[in-house]
């Protein structure tokens, strides 16, 4: 769908027509305004807009089916107590891990999805590069998007967000998002193993003793 939209923009740009910034809901109306009165462009864009509409409809059906699955999945609902983690991130992570017991330690979740730095060592040479990007790219992308939401949209503070903001101050926002994505992988796996929900604070409330 994005490819179709970009193709439409590219075609119109060749005729000096700029779509500009427009929301998804107003995209079609904007295109029709630009090509109004130009028969050839109307014919081209009508076909492409029709394809876009069909893709939107089918995407909506698939997304609703996914939400239905997540709604009845206790593990996914458990994951969604973490700020920034929505239905897509939850089910993507769960299906990729499949069996949480196959990871001996939760810390292994980060390297599993290529969210740890590459390191080259030879003699006195010790170079730390970017993340390895091994493993499932879809999971890595989902975790990164969740990290972005946590840093930019979630307003409620938590110990996780405070840590993320501290990393952003020291290393920059981009590095912070990668670090948060890696930490989210660890947190989700640990929650899955322990059967717990997300703790917004590091403080653990004492268990009341029976009278």
C-alpha cells in the first residue's frame, strides 16, 4: 500500500504536482484534487487508487483477525501491560520465541534478534560496531517501534522510561531506542517465564501477612 502511494506521488511529481504532507484518510481526496481536469492523470491515478483501496480493505480484515487472536491469548495480553507494546509487537514476539524455555537466560533475547553490538577482536584490536542484525528482522523492527513509542508517546513515567531517557541523554535518541528495544526483549521473556505483568516501579510491595 505504501509502495502504491509513493508511486502515485512520483508520477504526479513528474508533472509538477506535489502531494505534500497529508494523512492517510485524506490522501485519496488530495490526489483527486490535483488531477482534476487532466484526463490522462485521472485514468492512471483512478486505477492506482482503486488498488490502494482494495489493499486497505484486506489489510483491515487481517488486522481485525490478528486483534481477535491477541484478545484471546493470555500471554499477548500479559505482554501488552508493558508501555509501548501493542497487539502487533506482542504476537510478533511470542510467535518468534514460541517456547520461552528454549532460552536459558532472558538476556539471550537481545542477541537472538540482533540487538547487541558487533565486536571484532584480533590481537590488540578491539572494535565495537553497530548491532549485529542477526535473527528475525520483523521482531527486531517491532521491538524498535515499541521503543520509539515508549520514548515519544507514552506519557506515564516508569523506571523503564526513566532509564531510557538517561540513555538518550548520554548516547543520543537513536542509540537509546536500540537499547530500549533490547531491554524490552529481555523484559518480555522474563515476564513470560515468571507469569508476571509489567512493574511500573522498581519498588516491590510487601506481601501482607495473615492476621
